[in-house]
């Protein structure tokens, strides 16, 4: 919607509005399409900026990007405060500003928390679509928080899952996971250990804030695909470094992953270098590089979250909101 001068207005969308406007199937399509644009170098996206707040055991991140095909720019201001759950607050909260690149006018200011959850789950789904074995049936969820729910929702859209094994430390998260996932109709099994959870799984999803490896290479079956989601800041890691050395590693962004993704600790120690990374997800989705080549290979997707994912889903939400007349318009100038 073109806006100029005193007639310019901006759309305000609260979380309940956003939840009405996006579902996992449409989020997966949007993220897959923007990954393709990423692989074709038709985006602009500097690495995310971190504002560390050790005093408060949290951080803020600024994530700007431009997607040529969508003709949209956006910036997301997002926090990660792991201790928030104890106070009844989300550990991740975000606001997204969607702008018109032609003149810089903001088009929409929307809650970005749900979009962050959805687009991260969608990214895991897209990665598994291209990198997991097509006949994958069993899924292991290491971690039971909100992102585990989103990752599983995405996988359910793409695979005929017959069994879900899960492990988590926080009783509250486990209870919430069980309650919400019952609606999926899938068969679940709670595991007492990470080993029991991941053993013989076709797809493994890790979503914990761990700062030491909790998944060992000797527990994995040949041909497993791993979505490593939890490591999103320096010092975090969930996988035995031996897994990374023996796997085909696909990152979302080398610049981000090497500083804050699953590979960040091995990179800092020098045991993993850029030469050890097979591809980024854009190269895979755009067809510049092949995904899974052998049924027996272990593949790891290191997800740190890209700003282009936010642009893609925010644009989807904005267009639907405008068409359905959802949200509140306020005068800008």
C-alpha cells in the first residue's frame, strides 16, 4: 500500500491479530521461498547485532533485512531472557517494523514473538524437507519448550510421523508440551535421558539452552538428520563436536553460526573452520548445492535465525491483515 505525506498511516497488529493470520503451512512456504531468494543473492542482510546484558542474564538482538522479491524491509527487536519463565513471562519477545524500501515509511508495527516462533519452526521444517530422509518416521525432541512445539508442528506438515520421543528438564515445560501436543494425534513417549530420546531416531531436534554437549555421536543412527536450534548465542552448544566433524553441516548463515550457532564453540577452539561447512540453507533450497546425497549420511542444520525469515512472514501477515481489515491504523505524520 503506497503512502505519502500527511495521508501516511501505519498498521498496528497485536499478538492475537498475528495468531489469526498465520499458520505453519503458510509460514513454511514463505520461509522456503525466502531461503531460495537468499541462495540467489537477492536479499540484503547484515549479521544480527547483539546487546549483551549479563547483569540481567539476557540479551537484545537487532535484525534488519531487505528482500527484493517482496519489496519489503523489516527490522526485528527481540530479547532472549531464559529466566523469564520463572516469572511467568516468555523468554523470547519481539517487535517487528515492516517498511517500504522506496521511501522508508513504516507500513506495519506488529508483535514479533509469535512470528519468531513460527518462522523458526518453519525453518526447521524446510531444512528437514531438503536434508532428512524422505521416509523419516521417528522424531526425537530434546527440549520441551515453545520452540519444540513449533519444530514438531512443522515436521508434522512434511513427514508421516509415527513416533515422537521427548526429553526435558523443566516439569512445567514438559507438562505444557504434553498438553498441547496431545491435539496432534501423534504417539508420544517421555524419555528419562537424552540417550533414550535420540537413540535410533530419524530426525532429532535440539531446543535447549545448554552450554555443554548433551547429544553424543555414539547414540546416533546412520542417516539421521539433526535440527540444532537451541544454540543461539556465544558459548552455547548441544551436540558432541565429534558429530559436527563426522556430519554434513549446513548452516543458515556462516557469519552468524560461527559466532552464535551450534558450531560457535568448535569454531572458537579451531576444531571447525569454514572449510568444514558443506553449505548454507539458501544454497540447498535454490538448487546450487545438493541436499542429502546418501541415505547413510548424518546431516546437521545449524539454525541461528535469519532476519529474512522475519521479513517473509511479516509480509505475509501484513498482506492478510490489510485484506481482511484486521488491526488498527494510526496516522503516521
